[in-house]
C-alpha cells in the first residue's frame, strides 16, 4: 500500500536524503491503559514497506498518520476516518521521529494507545535500535521553505527555514510569575528528553478528570501548583517544557514526512500545533476559527 503523500507546496520543499528509510524488523505487542480513557488497550507495532509511512489500523480501517485525518481534540492528537477515532497518537509519533522510523504498521485495539507513565518511555523501548532495520529506499524529508506562524491569545507557533531541525518552547505558568524555556536541535539527546511526562496544573485537575481526560496517568502525571512549582519530584529540570517539545515533535510528524526547519512555540498546545501543520501542507481550513491569527514572511 502506498503511503499518503503530502504534495509539495510553497511552504515546503521535498529533498531525497542519502539515508535509508527505516522500519521495525519484527512485530512488537504492547498493552496498558489509555492516557485519557484509562481503559485497557493494546497495540501491535510491525514492519512496513518503504514509502508507506506510518499507518494505523483500527476496526477494519487504515488511517495514515497525516493531518488529512486529524480529529478535533483539545488535550491530545487523535486521528479519525469514517466515524472511527484513534486517540492519543502523538507520543508514538514523537518516538518514531526520535528513532528515525519512517514506515510502521500500527494495529490498535481499543481506540486509544497505551499511555505508559505519560512519557515516551514505552515507545522508545519498543522502538529500540536493535529492533529497527534499514530498507532499500532513501528517506525523503521536507524543508520549511518560508517563515510561517499561527497564534491566538498570546499563544504562538513559528516555523522558519533552517538547514537542520531544532525546536524551542517557552512555557508560562501564569498567574505565577514563572517562565520555563527548553530548546533542542537535531544533535541533542531526544531519547533522554523522552523521559519527560505529561502534566497539568492543580487548578485544572477537577475539570480534566470530570471531562474524561487523564484517567490513565492519574498517578504518574506531573501536577504544578498555583506557584508554578511541581508538587512531586521531577525527572529533569524543565520537565513540563520538555514534554511540550515532545508533543510538538509528534504533531509535526503529521506532515507525513520528517520536517527540517526551526520551530519556536510560545504557550502552544495541540490545537495550535495542528493548525501549523495544516498551514504548512497548504490546507485552507487553518484560519476558519474566529480570533485565530496566521501569518507568513
């Protein structure tokens, strides 16, 4: 099966690299709780042919990891097709970026992916280097061809042309007078960054749980108090900010190929990340919501 192609636009430039495409060499099965629903779920990750990309299979449907299949979501990234939804795919996609996995078959059981402890740990273990092999075809990547941005209400994501990948995030703990920054480039240890867990603010907990979110990571997610300080031990300095970078990296995979460029995010979440991806690939629905602002240079 051919992969779902992103056609080149004025915003993106496709390049064939000297590196071979990669996939798993054998099937890996995992079970756990869904991040938001908290129900028992399972997933099998398996080898895929060159050029097929990352494809999810659920309830008889195939759903490519592409923005064309994005489902509306506030606190996660989900894909949908013909009324079926696959929830919380962003951590697996982020791990695929870190491990340089281009093609993957993902068989989903239960409609949501296992959460682990809210970090990328379970996915990075499943996609360990000894389980990955090269394919005959060369990897294609897409470069950001011009500067773009999306934003609203003091939240922004910028994309700039650059010869290599880098991502920078600024996290605001308002109303506490505290700001966190984290930046990474392609040479940094993203696998170490993968230890960063999902988080929430103490004032949000009641609404999150009553809304059916976060049920699978109630015991492991980071909770920040009103003063902007974590209520439990952190695995690394700037762990909340680091996890936001992982979310953004996973969302950028929905372009359909590895992106090359510089990305700067200020207080952004999944919704703005999705809008940036749609703008990059030329979708015309990125600016349909009132109050949302986009631009280019």
